[in-house]
C-alpha cells in the first residue's frame, strides 16, 4: 500500500521523507530518520515531556505555535506544518535562543533528558507571548506537561519569566509561511486509498470512512499513540480526521456551542471556559498542555474511557453528539445524548462507517449552578480516579432540574439518574443533600484498581456532593485554589 511522502518545514527548509509507515511517530522520524537525537525519549507515553517539540500552522497571516509530545504524535499528522526541535533554536553562530539562555542564566538546566523538552515548552511560550510579560501562572501552565525528577522547577519557572527580557530572537515567519504555502499549493497525489489518509473536507472523510471501515481512525492520537508505543500495534491504514476543515471549527449558536471533532482540547476548553469561567481550573487539570494541544474533545468522548474527564462534565451540561456517515444521497447524521453513546466498557453505538462529527454543549443559563470535581493521584498531568459534575437549576430554594455525570465509578461514563431523582423537586437544603449523597454512594459499584479502591471512590462521591452544597452556600475554603501550602505562617494568618 502506498504512503505519500511526508513534507514539513524545519530550520527554514522543506524536509521530504518518502515511505514513512502510517503508525510511525514523529519522535521516531526525528531520531531515527533525521538523526536529531537532541529530542529525547523518556516515557514514550506523553507523560514526561522529554520529547516535546513545537509545531506551527498558518493562522490568518501569522503562525500558530503549539508544543506537542512527539512520542505519541503520528509523523504524518504534521505534513504541511513547520516543526522546531531543541536543535533548531540556537543561531548559526552558536548564540543561544532566549529560552535556552534564560535557562542557563537561571541555573534551570540540570539533566540532559528533560532539558530539551523544557526548552521547547519555553520556546512555545516565548513565541505565543512575543513582546509581552509572562506571569508565573502562564509559565506553570506552559510547563504543565514537563516532569523534572530532580525538583528543579523554581529556576525553570524563573527562566520562563526572564527570557522575554533577553535580546529578541524572532522566527522569520514570512519565510516559514511562504514555504508552508508552497507545500499547500503543491498538494499531494491522490490520498484516497493511501496508507495514511488525511481528508480535507467532511464529505471526503465520510467517503473514506465508508470505503475503509477497517482503517484506524485517529484525531490527536494521544490515546492511539500509546497503542503504538506501548502495545506495539501496527496499522495497515490510518484515517486522520484532523485536517477536515468543517470539523476544525467551534461554532457558537444562540443556545449551544458546537465543537468540531478535530478541535483540540486546548481550543475546546477555551470555548467552554469562555461560557462558564468556573471551568478554568478543571480545564487546566486535563492532562498537560502538550497533550491538550494535540488531543481532541471528540477523541476523549469517542474513546469512551470510564475515567475520561470530559464526559461527566458534558453529561451534566446536557451535551449531545452528532454522528455522521456517508449516504447515497449525501451525508447522513443522527444526534443523541452523550450518555446514550456508550453501551459497555469502551463500547459505543457508532457504526463502523460512522464518525463522531460534533459535540454540542448547551450554553450556561442564569439559573444554572454547575461545578465539576476531579480527584486524581497527581494534581497535574493525571487522569481522574473519580470525577463528579453537577448542574442544578434552583428556583425559590427548590431544585427544578438536576443533571449529574460521574466518572471512575462504572464501566462507562455514567449519569447519576437515581441521585438526580432524589434531588428533583426537593428544597435545596443540607437535609436533602444528606439523603442524596447516600443515594449517590449506593448508585454505583466502582472497581478497585491502582487509582483507588471501590470504597474510597464511593466515599469520595458523597463527599464531593457535600462540597458542592457547601460551595453553593458561599463556602470557599473547600477550594484547593484557596490553600497556599507554601505561605509563611505570617502570610497565612487571617
Ligand atoms: C499523558 C496523558 C495524560 C492524559 N490525561 C488525561 C486526562 O487528564 N483526562 C482524560 O480524560 N484523558 C486524558 N488523557 C487521554 C487522552 O488525551 C484523551 O482521551 C484525548 O481527548 C483523546 O483525544 P485524541 O484526539 O488524542 O484521540 P485519539 O487518540 O486520536 O483517538 C482515541 C480513540 O477515539 C477514536 N476517535 C477519535 N476521534 C474520533 C471521532 N471523531 N469519531 C469516532 N472515533 C474517534 C479513535 O479511533 C480512537 O479509538 C491523557 C493522555 C495522555 C497521553
Ligand atoms: S517521551 Fe515522555 S512525553 Fe514523550
Ligand atoms: S531537569 Fe531532568 S530531572 Fe530535573
């Protein structure tokens, strides 16, 4: 089966690689084919950030830069983009890039494994904040996907805030954009039956899905990438939906937001947070930035992990999914409530020729009180042990509507219908909550696994409902954001 040549811009030059197999990762291509061993392999599963590179695509008349994990990113997914590795930053005369120099100046460079990844996350941050100051929070966000095992974060964060003050080292965007434009115009020979199919339009995607239902469908490959690196799976053919123009859009409507299946988690959460600012903390805790920069909301929902984070939230908010397939008379679609997508552990109602095209999320209303809680072993870059999302509509002290999504407590993301029934029509009081939390604890039979025991999960479920009640009463001390463990005794005093 033919594979089209892989083409991208690196160091101002077009790189063309023939015959790259569909499941090869970007990291393999960089290290093994291009011998760029500056980009490191640590965990090979998106966790440590040692393999971080920056990719860029045209966005209007500028470039949009994104730090991503090259270890789980399929190489062909960057065709037609620009890429930078830690070896591409220093000037020809050896002058270090500000991201590198600041790391040296701040004594932030320690082991040779993590440092290239930290440098690339800093480079992504630098390019996205040209000429503007970087706050500590922005630095932490940018480095959320980079692990340092020697506890050297403080100097690295210092470097992030210091690099903009050094002499500027701008990317020659005009040159990169013109090369990318040439690649786009050049196009590729017919890809409809190739080993890596990247359709550009929705009809093309649906036709390819119908013609090749056996092909491995991928979006950001932050789940699929691990099947390649950890389970050593081979794919005869890959169907990549991330180039489909219609599915790369977030579309606002009067009563809902439609998020296309190719929209990254970064952009999808930005849209959700714009409508419901209280989701910012939850969005920040979904994996780390490089995973959110590649992974999609559609991929999270379609993958259907019982501990996937977005689904409890989407269930509580009343989201639906639009499934599409190719039909003789044009595209066919059906829409269903998100919780109705799942039939069992990682199983769903999607036909082999169908794709999840849109996630539709109702907009917030004035009467909604909604919160989502994630309990995980690690605060950053970790998936949930338990996730609980609640959306209540309370009118004159009475619960008029309740929708509750739960993760980590059943074989699929689940809706807590019995608990909803226990709340509906009841006065919003501690007594009602006391009863509902018993119902919630009894409603599910969670598994014990490496993340948590069954009884812990049950206990936590009820505790989170109690927390929701307290927060609805204006108690904010339950919010971890309010705790400052590093504060001195004097600072912590009321
Ligand atoms: C380090 C790390 C941390 C993570 N942290 C979290 C976390 O905190 N919370 C969490 O929930 N998840 C987490 N994940 C899992 C993963 O990032 C998410 O599930 C992500 O949303 C998957 O999206 P994707 O686009 O990468 O999907 P892919 O990996 O491309 O696809 C996943 C599956 O969905 C299918 N699929 C994708 N798109 C569609 C579509 N449109 N229609 C039909 N099928 C489709 C694919 O065929 C595949 O079976 C983490 C992953 C890593 C590597
Ligand atoms: S090697 Fe650890 S994130 Fe890629
Ligand atoms: S910089 Fe590598 S362990 Fe800290």
